[in-house]
C-alpha cells in the first residue's frame, strides 16, 4: 500500500467533446448551463440546429438564458437584443446594433441522442472525434437514462466508476454483493483507453440482476456468472459492460437465451472545479421493444446512482476540509489511477500547445 497525493482540481481538457445536454432539454426556451467553468446558453437556431454561445448579452451583461427564442434567434430578456447562432448581434428594437462585437460561439453537434459541446479551440473541433455509440441508433437496443447535477470534482466520479468494489457497500440492496470484493480486478491500458474487468463465477444474482433476469424471461433463483468491464476514454467517458448469465454457459460469452446484459453509460461533464453534470443511462439488447421494462430499469438505475451522489458529495466536502491529507492507493484503484494519468498527459499536451501558440 502506497500513498497518493490528490492531484489539484480546477483542470480539465477543453479541446475535446463533452455531452452538454439532451435534445429534450432544448425546448422553446434557452438553456443556461455552465460547462468547464464557462457560463453558456444553448438554443435551437434557424432550421432547428442546436447552438451554444456565451451566456452574456453584450449590451448590459444580462444572462441570455433569461431571454427567449424567436424565429431561431436568441432574444435577450432585458432589452430585446437579438443574437444569432454565431454570436453576432442581429437587431434590437429602435437601435442599431450590427456593429456590436460578437460574443463567443462554441462548436456544437447533435449525435447519438446527445448534444455535444467543444469548449476549447473551435478550429480544432472535429466531429469525427465524437465517440461512436453502436447502440444509439440500433433498433435491437433500447436506452433509458437521466441527468444528475453533483457537487464533486469530475475525476472523483471517474475513480468511482473505474472501481466497482464500492458496490458491496454503497449499493448493498441492489447490485452489491460480497463476491465483488472477493474477485480481483484486472486493469489494462490500450492507448488512451483504460479497461478494468472483473469476473465472478457461480454466485447468486443480486436484486437488480434478479429483476433483469425476470425481465428477460429467465429464472432468477439459480447461480449465475457475473461480469463487469469498465472502459474509460478521454476526456471523462466511462462505458461499463455488465451482465449475468446462468452459470456454466460462458459468462459474457453465453448465448442470449441464458443471459441478461447491458452497457452502463456514464458521460461526466465538468461544470466547475468541484461540480459535474452526470449523464447516466443503460443500453440493453434484450426486449428493446418493452418500454415498461426500460422505465423499470431506468427507475432502478436512478436510485443506484443517487446512492453514489450522496457518497461523492460527502467525499468532496471532506477533501475540501482537509486539502493537506494524502489519499491511499490500493490495487483496486488501478483503473482510476491510469485514467488520471491519461488526463494529466492530455492536460500537459494542451498546456504545451497553448504555450507554443502564444510564442508564435
């Protein structure tokens, strides 16, 4: 057992894509949301395209998110100044404003059921870098999820998701069981991807997975093989392949008629140095047409993640109270440690590139 100093907060990669919101959040009203310490406002512009600009009216500094959208233009709720998707002032009743300086606009893409934001250099924003989610547009898969606003630093949530040992204690009534901590995890690094996996054989299914087996028309009172494969990719995405199969059929290689499995979706978007927007969900490829089952799984998963919320916020408060304390590192922390190393490398590269651009 060695000691690990908690890396300083208030840093996150910016030349990357984050999930900013869901399409359902963009109604006929603008959406104000801070991402990476940047107060932004999201709205649908002309032809319904999602857009994001600074949440700052250049006239008197009012938040544009307190205004409204009219004919694809963002209208300030203070004096009626109209802004377009590029951040340029278009009009204002009785005034000449086209000479006003533009406010900053940010690259936005709508894809895979999410709206993605690039908070860094717009010239580097490449839509091809948005993760490919094979389940998002596949009729053989169903997805249900939600959003939590959590008062913790984004790397704490990554640590939490890359080490599922905590399930035995934090989620004892749903997905936790002693066999989790009895099975040693294995962590590998493949470029910028970190994979932590755990296999458990011939064990009882916990309550959440008993319900999933029943939902798939399978017996829930027989021994199962259980697996958890956590995959981190920058800047802060964690997709977790989870499931159970009737014991003796090959675990995650078992045929569909004896298993219930899914992908836990975790998109972690920094709001500030000590708060996040946490987009969570579950994609499954059994009974995708069963909307009632989707709702039940979403409800159960929402309760599970709410338990994480309480723990992480309490952890963040403690770390702020005792900034001089050193944290301990165990073998179960391997996934989180490797993910932090990749984040640190990206931050160093961004800083070096910014320094070079400043010299030029």
